[in-house]
C-alpha cells in the first residue's frame, strides 16, 4: 500500500495544476516547478519529476523540495 493517502495524491495534483511555484514565481500548469527552480535541480531529480502520481512522483517531488529548500531558496 502507498504511504500517501488519496488526499495527499490530490494535493500533489493541485500543485501540478497550479500556476505558482513554491518559490512564489509563476510556472506553467502541469510542471512541478518554475523554470529557475527546475533547472537548479540535479538531472536525476529532474527525471524523477516525470514519474506519475502514485508511481514515485510524490517521493521525487518531496526530495526536490528538500533540495531546493537547502540549496536554492
């Protein structure tokens, strides 16, 4: 069973649909982050953001946010 609830998965989907990155810059809907934040991530983290919700995306997203918090924001 997934460590994420349906409510969690819906939150990740809303973040994807959003037009605002967590850094508060604008981003395109269905992109995880704005261009600046995305390009600041190591290539392996960027690749993880192409996984589907429920198939590893959640973990990749949280890992990317942690990296950005510690190194960029």
